[in-house]
C-alpha cells in the first residue's frame, strides 16, 4: 500500500511539473520500474521538451529516460 501511495504522489508531481512547463495537459502512469507520460501538444515534441520531461520524471521518480515512454496526444 505504501508503494502504491508513493507512486501516486510521484505521478501527481510529474503531472503538475510538466504542466508548469507549458503543456496544457499531462497524465503520468507508473508501472513497476517504468513510466508512461501522456502530454497534450499542438505539434511534435522537440528535443528540448523531451529532455525537460525526462528530467522531471527522473527527479521525481528516479526512473531513467530509457524506461520513460512519452506519448503525444
């Protein structure tokens, strides 16, 4: 139960911080040792935006970019 609560808190933190970077919407879902991040974008993400998201994910969860899937909506 504690792990689930910790994951939920980390997901909320990632969502809030990604939206603070200018994305309209964000949903983060942690599954084991990986994470899926869905962001609402008008066009394709550029390298800088991907790096920002990966940095936020790593700082909040410790999950590395190779285990992070960013999905554009």
